[in-house]
C-alpha cells in the first residue's frame, strides 16, 4: 500500500526524521489556513499523487510542473490553485494522469548538497538493506547503472538492528563530517526504526539534503507498506487514498480477487498468480494484448467467478475474454457452472474462450458444451490463446 | 529415489482442525501419504478422523514428533501465527517444515529466517503449494503429498520440477504426465520474497539425485533467485534443464498476485531472466504450453532419456 508524501512526512516526524516544515490542503478553501502555519518566505508547492516524476510532469490543461518553487506565500497560493483538481501526467501515471486532490506546502529549504537514502528488503539475503549515495535528487537506477561505485548498501541484521559501526560506514560513504555527520546518523537510525516498526516495504528519501546550517532533512518521502502486515497497523490503513486506486481494483479486492488493470483488450480470468501472469504473456506471444491480470485464487466459488466477470466487463476496452483454469483440486465442473451462470447473469456479448483442465474436466467441458452459450473451447493454453487473439483481431 | 521426501516419510499437520488444513489432510490420506499426526494447541488428545483413518492430534510439534516419529510438518495456520509455527518445527528438530500459509508479513519472515539460519530444519515456502513425490499406484497413489497440489496428475518418473507458482507447477507436471513420462519430485517453493528454500537449493538436490534425469525450472519476475540458479546450472549441472519465466507482460512496480512477483529494476524482468537462461544453456519454453516439450528438446540435445 502506498501513501502520499505529506502523510509519509508526518510519520517521519513522529519517528524523529526531520523534514522541512509543511502543511497540506485538500481544497482551495484550505490554502490560507495551511499557509498561515508556515513562515513568510520561499515556499514549495507540491501536488500529492501516488506517482513519481511530479516535478517534470505536465497538467492536462498545459500547466507545467507538479512541484513548484515560489518566492512568497502569495505566489504559492496562486500556483496551488492551478494544481488543485487539475490532472497531472507524469512518466509514471500513464497518459490519463492523476487528479490532484491534495496540495502540500513546505518551507523551501536552503540546499547545500543532495544525497540519496533508502531502506528496503534485500531479497538475496532476506534482510533489510540501507542504501545511500552521494548522488541525490536524480534517478537512482541511472546512478546504479552508470556509476555503481557511488552506491553503498549495508545489510542490517534483524536480530540486532542498525549497529553504530554500520552508521559510521554509511556516513563515511556519504562523506559527511561534524554536525552533518551526527545529524545524518541520527536520521538514518530513526528512519530504519520507522521502516521496521511500521512494516514498511520500502522507504525512499530522494533527495536527503544538508543545509548551510548543518541540518539534515528528508526533502522528499516515498513510502510503501507490506499489505500482508496491514492487519496490525490500523493507523496506516487509515491513510489509504482510494482516489489513487483503480475503481475496478478496489471492487476486486472486496471479493478477494487479485486484479490489476492493463491497457489491452483481451480480459483474462485465471486461477493462480503464476498461471495468471503467464496467461497475459501467452496472449502477447500470439499477438494480442491483455486487458488485465486476474487471479481468482484456488478456492474460486461461483460468486467469485460472477464478480470477476462483472469487473472484467467494467473495462470498456475489453473486446474478448480468455478464461484459463487449471483445476488441480478445484472441481472444473464447479467452475464451468460458475462461468455459465455468470455469462447468463451479465448477458455477455463478447467472444469468450475457455480452457479448462484438471479435476473432473470432462464433466466441466460438457456443462459448457450443453449450456447453449456461444463460447469457444480451447484444449491447451496455446490453443485457447490463439483462438481468442484471432476472435478479437 | 526422489528428493526431500519419499513415500515412507511420516508427516504431521499444523492446523489440521482448520477447514483448509483438514481438507488437504484428507486428500493426502486418500493419496496414501503417511500422515501420522495433527497439531492444534488445546486440542491434544482428540482425533482427526477420515474414513478408516484416525489421526491423533497433539498440543505441540514436540509431542507429535516424539509420539509418532514424524519428521516433516506441513503448516496451514493463519498468517499471524505462521511464523511461530515454523519456529516450533525448528525447535522440535524436524527435517522439513513446509509452510502453505499465504499472507505472512515480510517482517515476520525476515525474523524467522534469521532465527532458523544454521538450524537442521529446512523450510519450504511460505505461500507455496508444497511438494509431491509420486507413488506407484493408480493416479500415482501411494506417494507422499505434502500441501495442496493435486496428487493424481503426477506419475512416478524422473523429471524434477521446481517452481514458485502452484498452478504453473501443476501445468508442468500435467504436461510431463500427458507425455507418458513422470516426476521424481515436484517442489513449489512459494511466491513470497522471503522464503526458506530457493530455486538453487532445489536444483542442487535434483542434480545430486540419481533418479532425476531432467529438470524443469519455473520462475517469475522479481528478485534474482532464478538467475543465481541458472549460473550454477551452467557451471555444475549435468542434467538437461528447461526453464520458463512468467510475467513478461507485467507492468513495473505492480505486485502480480504473489507478494514477490514485482519488477523492481532492470535485472528482475522476465526478459532479463530469460536472457540469462539462454546464456546458461537452459532450454527456454516460449509459452507455458511448451514446458514439457522444451525439456524433451533439452534432453535430446544431451542424448538423455527421461523415461
């Protein structure tokens, strides 16, 4: 689960990670109150959406930049009015962009130098890793690719936490000394505590900055949490912003269906995550374009299949449906009955190709064949994928 | 032979009284697996009854193992308690703990993995379908089925299958069986980012198993476990290997069902992993329908019979 920058920074402050003073507004009416809490002087205005590349983004009305520097608070209010309820398109949003529904004002800090800091899971060692670089404020993947020596990674033993010698390694890598070193060490240690205590999946501060007065601040904050751990963090669940999620994905989550919208026109309904992913792949392999990832899970019931069909058909781009089920334990006939019922209930007009395999498959196939529905049966994944691609083309 | 488990392996089930655990305990008993004990704290002394089977339930893994000689546990307990269940297996000194539970917090698994490092007990999973060593009866009955995989699609034979995904494992197993060949053991290592046993661990076991003549390695986007396994195969594996990677069309940064199936950078994409497979001499299946055929091609190139 992702949260906004302003929410992440509020959490940072609770854990003793310094950030520039800021205030958020959810409507133009709230601008004055938010700005009143900040001192007069240079102010940043930041569009709050769950996507990177905001600064270089463009609004759909042509206004450029989702993050702006202003000399005065009056200017900041003016620019915030141009962002609020406007739609921002960045390299991460896709062409549709995201509607800005919160604007965040912060004091514009004096920047001496920018750095990079992140805490995440290192899968190879199954441990948390702290990543730092002297190259901040730029795309870290590019730094990792072009100048890997400028990135330092320190693995943390979960039984002990961050050791002092590791903080010295990190500070050394950042080439900091004096008050900056002391402040940065404290910030890093607190950021790790935040990561660990909140079950974060990833915390990225890019840039981390030093100021001419020796302060060290998190200028940006990108945080995501482990969905599996949300049951023990009601305070984080409360930060979920449904405006940032695809309505179809929200609907799917109510039925415990794993659904992700994509931009193709062949919808997929599959059991199992691996099979669901490779169903998308095989559609692409035969020249089609998948409209979604959808895993109905191992215990798919009729109700789930019906809900899945409704969600799929809520996507106006969909021109055909590919149902791919390997019923290992699950009875193929139960699935077949679910499909028949769902198709009748939603009054399906689009081409439908069904590939069933596994437990009680003969009965399942005969249920489909005798249903009177205009569906096409596929024998293997490859056969079925070719059929649906042809039908949609 | 086989790897990790044989038809004689005695297993216990943690969470046998829950609906999911009970259903799969019944299926394993039907398959002929030596399922000798259940564990549910507070229900010790009761029995899990299924047909002619009467399986004793114990309060702890220690008691169950001591009383029945079980050496392997399969875990069906809910996510908040699953980490504890794994630690209990390690404390009881079992050979193998297979954790089926999906949805365990990553932090719990980080701590569990740290706590069990160096222990005698091997962990498979979590969020995995388990493993099957087929038997010789009809529908491969008489084998050892641990977890939630369908036993009947297996056939005793010589192909080793290792995968993060349940349904793709079944797909591969079914293709092999449909070609008249069979499996030594099929192993689902699970779709979580922190798991007990990775692809490479299983590949090493298959390579050392005289009864395994060919291997199908199924991976997906996210992490570098498949790449690590492929590099080892290039230098060490003497047997034909076919590989498949799911998620070529997955958008970056999105979690594709499995907690671990997420593209984080340039190197954990399907294309990057497939390129490494090719470079390491692994016969790549172009689609999931091609997995068994790809292994047959790999075997033909090496002049190896899989029968």
